[in-house]
C-alpha cells in the first residue's frame, strides 16, 4: 500500500527532550540500528495487545528492534495519562523484559518545558541519530491510525518512517482511506514486498483490548466488583497492585 505525498514543506526543528532523564537510562537504545520500529503510545498500562502487535510486526517485517516509547504528553489527550510517566515507563520495562528485540526507549520522555510530544519530531530525532544503513518504521494500532489525520503535521509522518498498521479483522479500505491526512492516498500492496512501499498492513491480527477497560477492571477489582484484568502480564499486574495505580 503506497502513500502519494502532498507538496513537501521544510521540516520543522526537532523539539528537545528530557535529557537529564534520558542520560540515566541504560535502555535508551540510541542510535537505532538495522530494521527498527518506533512504537509510541501512553502504555497506560502496557497490555498483552501491545505485545501481540509488536510480535506480529517484528516477525512479518523481520525487524531487529522494536522501540517501546511511552509518551510524556500526548497532544490528543489534554487531560494527560492516568499513571505518571515514571510508572508507565517502569510497567513497560516489566512487560517486555523477556521479549527478544524489544527495548524501552526514553526518546518520547516529557519535555522540560511541558510541551506535547509529537511523533513527527520524535521520528526525526531518531533518524538523525540512526546509522545510515538502518531502516526506520513507525508501528501503530488500528485506533491510533484512525486518528492519524488529527496528529501534528500528520501528512509528513509516512515519509519520516514507513508505517506499520495493525488493522482490525475485516477492515475496509474505505475506512483506512478516510483516516488519512488530506493529500494522501492509498494503493494496495502486500506485507513484505520490496518496492517503495510506505505503509505495511498487518491484517491477520484479532486484538481488541482497551486500556480504558483494563483500568476500569482494576478499579472494580479493588472494590470487589470484578476479577483480575486478564490482559496484563503478571509483573505488570503486581506493579499496579504494589503502587496502587488506577484506583
């Protein structure tokens, strides 16, 4: 599936990040090498659906690394995340601890000035630091792709990194086209083709997991109204209980 670009603009300067926090992480994983995918999001909390999407992308596109990057401040969530960045980062580390090729990255850590984190600026930063022979991708789920046209300078994102989208079963092409920013169009192409494809679709995934529903289950479980959330790994569930999150 190929994107056709609108007119190109001069790239905006990359916003700075929380360098003090980043310098203290042994899992920053920069510069990325080989075939790597940026996987951003709130991870509030990280659940088994995130892992399923990342595993499928890694296998289908022969990725060397998937960078799990909890976002500091998501522009489309003005009220912020339910858990603090530090807790979401810690839970993400626990969630991927035994997954080969999965690495936590602080590239989307909170900005010192409190500014939102923009995917385009993050991808540009990664591209500036990556090795010349590296191949970048940007991995996202169906819900994220559905809101793509509302993202900051969204029409430029597919040209900063090839998009990998985990679609819902039976997803219609018309729905995918409707989610695109103005000026972009789609042509069908299969995963794994070697031509200049700018978008890869993972059509076989059946992952319907809502982080909002998981947080509600955690709250209800604390009140004795529900059982343990079934889509969290044991270490993440334990961290949530120990730190009293989502209550």
